[in-house]
């Protein structure tokens, strides 16, 4: 598959994912999917593979001097994992991840308050997740993104975001964060 075909396929996927997200939000206000089992995601072991990440976290990463935090929670009858994060210094965003029983795959979307949006496809197993998705750099060149989320212990998770300009042959780390579970009061 050429790089151009890869980017075209992911552009199509991005449109489909946005449509599905809008349909999901609309279904909250006026359910139109008669016969849908509201508990289907809660009981689906594939949908529960990222539950290790649920909770309130303090996030540290190289170059940060302030306080970064993350809250990871379930939405839409436990079908969507949402990370709401504040990187400090006015930078915040949300990540959404969900398992699709239709295509037996994981999908994700990243959006921040600086206008960045990325769509991902991934593989998840208990304790680790890896997502890939295309984007463009400021010069319009194709970039492949890779996000890894790995459980280090019950109270620690590592997340990295890498970028490749050579279709995955080499990777450059853009972000490497250490998530430490906040203590309950």
C-alpha cells in the first residue's frame, strides 16, 4: 500500500469515526437503536481491556515543571474510554478509545484546545495498547503517529507518542509521560 493510499484510507476512516461519534451523541438525547443492549460493552471482555487506565492521575514528563493531570473514565454505557487531560500552561484535550464489535477493532481519537485532531486504529490487550494514525506536519508532509499506553503497575501507567516521517521505519518520541494514580482522600 502506498503512502498516499494509506493517508486516503485513514482520511476516509476519520470521516466515518466522526460520523459514528456524532451518532453516539445523538443517541443519548433520542435513542434510535431499538434492540441495542445497553450493557453490551460492560460485559464484553474486549471492551474492558483498557480499564487498567481508569482513574485520576498525576502526569509527569520531561520538560514539565507544573502540574499535569488526567482523568480517565467510561462513557456511553461503558462503551467509550475518555481521557480528559490538562498538560498545564493552558494546553488541554481529550482522547477517546472504543472497541467496535462490528469490525472487532479498537479505534481512537485525540483532540486538543490547539485545534489538533488525530484518528487512530489500534490493538489492545490487558495491560497495554498501541494505536496508529496518519497526520500532516506543518509543511504538509505525511506523518505516521503511534501512541502506546502500558500498565507498569496497579498505580502507574506509561504513555508515549511517537512520530515517523518514513512510514514507520524510524520513530521520534514526541511525548513520554508517567501517570501516577492520585491517592484517594
